[in-house]
């Protein structure tokens, strides 16, 4: 099975086809940097935050990226209610 076939077989994955940048922009738009930093206490959200610096950090730290993705999924679930 090729990589492209695996990607296409994820219709129920809420992160399917969504870039990290889109996830981060959506969370910042909804929560703002201050509240986002309260939910996920990492320096790139709390001290001089920017999309660019946050993306760089999140791409290098899978544990932080997972927290952001989980918050995004929670946000989607609340939005759908």
C-alpha cells in the first residue's frame, strides 16, 4: 500500500487534509494567543507569539504538536454541537 493510498483511507480523521498552519490559525482566531497559552502552556504561545515561530517549534516537538491537534479536535467537536 502506498503512502497516498493510506492518506486517502482516512475519511473519518478530523485532521485529514488540514495543515498545521491552518490548525494554528484557527485556534488563534478562536481563542487568541493569551487563552491558547493558558490551554497549552508553551513559551511560543506566551512570550512574543507568532504563527511562524509557533509553527517552527511545533514541527520540532511532536509532544507539543499533539497537544495542539487535540485542542483543535476538541474545538471542532464543540463547534459541531
